[in-house]
C-alpha cells in the first residue's frame, strides 16, 4: 500500500496531484509499481512512497507511444475483439471516477483462434505483452494468489490467461472475490482483524471454455449473478479468421497474429501512462463528459425492456467504449471517434447471442427452461410411468416423478407436485419456474392455477398435477456473430 512517510525505497518515489481545487486522483495500482521516477500533475508537499514486499514490477515500458500507435493501435482498427480488449484495459482507470464496480470479460473459444494474442494486445496498455515475464498472468493460481494479483493491479487491468488451468473451486470463489473488490477477512497473530485487501480492476481473461462449462466439469455451476461479473465473450468474430476481422494486409490470420505478438514485446507501457496523465490533468472535465456519455449510451446497447442483468452487463461494455472513445479524443490511440463504440456494440451483441439472443430474458429464466427440457429429454421414459388410453399398459418405472401419456400424436408429461418442486426444479425457485414455464407454453395451466386435474392415473386418481408439453425449439443463428 502507499504510505506518506520517509522513503524506504529511495528510487521509487511518486507524486500525484490535480490542478485546480479538485481532490487528488489516487491511482495506486499503476503509480505504486514503477521502477522509474515519475510525476503526474504538479508536485505536492508530501512524497508518496511505495512500502511493501512486492518485488516484481509488471508496469514496464519499452519503445515509444508512437511506435505502439503505428502497430498495436493501428491493427486494432476494424477488429472488434482487439479494440474492445484495449478499451477495457484502459477502462479500469474510470471505475473510481464513475463509482463503477470491478468487472471482467472472458474471451472463450477453441485453440488457435487468437484468444491469447488478443490478451497480449490488451496487456501492452500497461506493460509487456510477452507471455514470459510480461504483464499477462495465469489463472493457474489459488484464490489467495489471485487476491494478491488483484491488489497489485488496482486501478489497472488484470490479464489472466487460460481459465481452464484453475480449479472450479478457485474460479467460483475468484469470480466473486475479484469483482467484489475486497479480499478475505483474516486474523493477525493476536486474533485482531487484519485490514482487508482492496482494489478496483477490470479482469481480462481467456479460456477454451466458459466459466460455467469449466465448473460443470467438476460438478459445479455458477450463479446467474456471476455471468454479469465475468462477461463471456465468444472469440470467434464470425469472419473465418478467429478473433480477427481485418488482417491489415497480412497474408493469413497466423501471420497477423505472429506480427502482433512480436510488436507486443517491442512497444508497450505508454498508453496507460498517457491516459493517467490526461485524467489527472483534466479530472473534472473528463468526469462530467463521462457521466453525460454513459447516460446517453444505454439506449444504443439495449432496449428499455431489457432485464436488469442485461442492463448491468451493458454498463460494462459502455464503460469500455467510453474509455476507447476518450482515448481517441485525447490522441492516445489512432482511432476515429465512434470506432471504439462500434467495437463494443459488436461485442455486446455477441454476448447477448451467446446467452440465447433475448435481452428481455433473465439468465435464471433461460436456465429453468433448459434444465426442465434436459430433465424431460433424459428421463422421459425412465422416470415417467407410461400409460395409454385404456390405462392397461403400465411399464416398470424407477424413482417415478410422474406419468407420460401420448394421444393423437401429442405427448403430455404429468408431474407429481412434490417431484416438480424437488426434482424437476432442483436448484431453482419452483414458483418462478411455474411462471416461466407457463409463459413459454411448456406448462399447461388450468385458468389461474399452475396445476391441472389429469385424466385418471394409476394410484393417484384425480390428484392435481403439473402438466408439461415439449414445444418446438426456436431457431437460433448458427454463429453468435450472425448479422455483422
């Protein structure tokens, strides 16, 4: 942490300040780890000194800002994933200004689709894009280790490669801890509470699978709220070039990726510092612009009827877009105004498509429908006792949850009430499930009642039950990026 006292490490002394009467802008993550003496804003009466046990410095510099602009910055144009990740890396500096929560985005897809290359590009905002000794870290860590990394990357981006290398337990805990911006409570040797580690960060991640898919491999599943803390963004941009859409004259996607990786180790660390300096010099003006911009942009991303989860996710995309647009206005990146916004909107559309394509539907509702369909598909003939029109044909059923009857080509599943609550709706609020399934036409209602009186069934006669039908699936686009 930063302490205002006499230097312990004389060559690591930094000053922060703000012109005018505004309070100083504290950006501890980037200022606390530079090896070179740097001043941002006018000199103050006190020295701010790094006091800690960290020896590794991720905030390194090489080359020039101009060199970075002519390579990384230029090649990000017309490539939505590259531009969005660069914008998101810069947006960590805006969290405090906007009172926004920490968040993250996981770029997922198969091998050789330029996921890691995209992450290396984002890393060049703050440090080296090299995978060895660079700014990119690995998910292969404990949740305690990730807590330390998050603290080190306060107010900057935290780049984590290969989500699949972390255990499901670590991912489950980290997806809450990282974005709650607060570490675990711990006791000192004498039993007193130690101060919690705190941070603000934007986590940029890659993985061959989504968080949900990785956790499912170990019998776990994320809660719906985790999906808007860590945005799952498909890496495939839909152009047959993996994460790329424009190769900028290179012969192939592989050649383009190799060229980018090389550039990421030659010019880096300048864009973030330039952004810091501009924010400190013009804090009040930039804050006012951001507030107005964010208010006006929500309708650009989603409709008024969008769910709270979608609107919350949209806020993250909007903040990244704001950072990219601001960087363009300040001539830190070589982009035209509007390009960062369009890149963010493309990525937002891809996120919505990956969730099922309906921004007016909460993820929990989508899960309910999917889980009930899965149960019926897996257990339709093994846990539902079959009856025919004459009631004479009865097959042996293990762990019965209800009955299934087919008449005139229509199959109806009659589920016993307690089995519906404890088996079919396991893990969900059954009252919410009733409403959602009825709205989808899967659950047959009897007036205002969610249960019906079935035809005569063995053993239960006319007890009220839940009646299901399996509707035809809606057509979905083959690619999450269909339409652009």
